């Protein structure tokens, strides 16, 4: 017979039958299985939450980058529009100068051509 007074979890002087020991082992195994199952559920839940958070971070990052890109495009369009307006104005002024210069020199040019053909 086993001296159960030296086995941890027994009270000194109390003896357990073989069936009691087996039942205690079986209960401990079931408790360990339940703990393991709960730990796996918790791990799965933690992983699921982490994936969801990562997905939210990616979506937020895309949203911010799209917003920044739209702002950059808008600013670039404004800048390009201003520059195009300035170039157009300068071109128009240059065209007017050429036109006015042509008007001033038209009579001289006509006289020069007519004189050339008369000779």
C-alpha cells in the first residue's frame, strides 16, 4: 500500500483508494484540457483582433495617402493654372507688340515692295 501522507495534495493520515486517485488524475486532465481550450480560444480572439486592427490601420493609411494625393494634385493644378495664365498673358502681350510693330511698319513695307517692283 502507498503511503499517501507523503503525496502532495493529500491530508496527512488520509488515504485515497486507487479509484479516487484515478478520478483525481482524470479530473486534473479534464481541467487541463479545458484550460488549454480556453487558452486557444483567447489566442484566436487576440489574433482576430490584431488582424482587424491591422486592417483598420491599412484602410486609414490608404485614406490619408489618398487625401494627401488629392491635396497635392489640387495645389499643383492651381499652381499650373496660375503659371499658364501668366504665360498666356505674356504671349498675348508679345503678340500685341508684334501686331503694333507690324502696323507701324506696314506703310514702310508696302512702299519698299512697291518701289522694288517699279525698278
